[in-house]
C-alpha cells in the first residue's frame, strides 16, 4: 500500500491517492529516477475502485497501511 502525493508526481499535488501496487512496469521507457507502476486505486475502506498506470518518482511514495 502506498500514498501517492505531489512528492511522487505533480499530477497528485491537489488530489493524492492511496494505491496497491500490482507491478513495476520495466517494459516502459522512463527518465532516471522515475518509474511506471500498475496500481489499484483504493477508496477510504481500502477497496479497489480503479486500475491505473501511473508515472512516479519512487522516492516520493510513502508506504503504509490505511488509517480510518
């Protein structure tokens, strides 16, 4: 489980998400220090609501369990 915020990518500055990582996409070309991830975006209950592919800086992701 990861918290995806603006620290990981500017697309999440105003709308951070919580996601479960499915896999790291090593088949896609990236810039140094960035990666593509396949994730399930989670709702407040931890239920998957959407499958997405996101482009992020891994060092900007925050690991952790959901708190409700």
